[in-house]
């Protein structure tokens, strides 16, 4: 008897309705079903007066979710997918991602395809694609003050109306470098199509075992994105007297004070995506971002008078 998890976006009526219908359908077929919302994976924001709102990574796992679950289904957009993986990645649960949002860059299927996809997954006719995740930690005087699991990226940036910032960044065993910019982004290959792409970073295919560092609006023509091994830990010291803001996966984060240190490394968990057909990353780039499409219509031959 399969055990199936359902994670849904409880602020979207369509996701709430489909979650209930899906639960009833699975129970009728003899499956054991556990249900939760994506709210537990929302990191939330702290404030300067209370800069730390720490919930340990393993405490985000929802009740009833463990490694006995055969697979889980998430109903929502990209934000719900990111929240779901923060919740269940420690349990090594493969996730079928169903788009009930808008772009759905991280989703495998649309809602209209759910019935057929469910039959395929229940029959075991799928493969699992592993995506790298990173662990982000904030230390103050060597004391852990905040941590989060990330599938896309870490962003460390200045607050509005402050001056340009300096960041001392150490990658692996290499000597630290100073970056003068509005902020820095450290992203996974999955996150290379998100904020990092808008900041001028390259697109990385998901199978490449690397991370990348991209400065935001750097004050140097030599400061460009850097790609390095995913096995290299990264340490960022804010060389600025002003508080900074750290955001993970565009979802939430913490204030970073001048005496703080941000550390990140490859997570011991992966984001396990259920794929119903062989992954074709370039097709996704073409359909979602328009990559590789002709941008000028070729004129037909016209005889001049």
C-alpha cells in the first residue's frame, strides 16, 4: 500500500480544492495519505530589533512525513515547490511538482495533466532527478544564529538608501577577495535561471556539479560571475558598517550585522524531482524563458517594382 504525501498552497483556492480531491482519490485506491501546506517551509523575515528567527532545518519536516513515504505531490507555483523541498528534503522524498501558479519553471506538469501523471507515478513509471541544495548559516561570534536550506540561491545585499557595500568572500581554500557591489548572489545550477540570471550570471545545466557567485551591480569592470566546484564551501564577511539583509530563495531571511559571518556549503540532502519523461533542460529554457527562439521574422522575397 503506497504512502503518499500532499503539499499544497493554502492561499490558492484551486490548490486547496485539488488537494482534497486528490486525497479522497488516493484513499479510495488504498493509499495512505498525509497532507500539509507549504506554509511550514516559509522562512519569514526578521527585523533589526530581533535579527534572528532560527528554526533548525530538520525541524521544518511536517508531521507524518518521513522516509516511509513513496512520493509526494506539491500543488502550487515555484514558491510552493521551494518551500516543499525545504520541508521534505531531509526525508529523501521524491516530489511530483504540479503547476497551479503562473510560470511554474520548477514544475513538471500542469494541473490538466495530473490524472494521467498520477497513474504513471503509481505504476512506478518515472525517474528521479537529483538537484543540488545548499545549507546557509549565519554565525555571530562563532554561535549559530540562523540557518536555512536553499534550492535556488542566497542573496546578501544592502538596504535601500545605504552606500555601496564591500564583501570579503572566501571560496574553498583560496585567498579571500574583496567585492564592491550592491550585493552578492551565490546560487545552485537550479538557481542560475532565477535572480542570478537577472544579475548577469550564466545559465548552468542542472547536471553540472558547481555553484556560482554573481555580484549585483559591481563597481568594477573586472567583477563578474564566478563558477566553482559545489564541494567548495563559501564564507562571506560583510566589510561594511551598515546592517545587510540576507534572503534565501526569494522567500525570507535575516539581518546580517557587521560582526556576522555567512557560511554556506553543499547540503547533505538533494531536491528529488519526479520526471515523467527524460529531462530536457533546453526545452524548458525555450518554453519558459524564450531561449533559442528566433527573435526576428525573416521577410519573404518580394519583387521590387
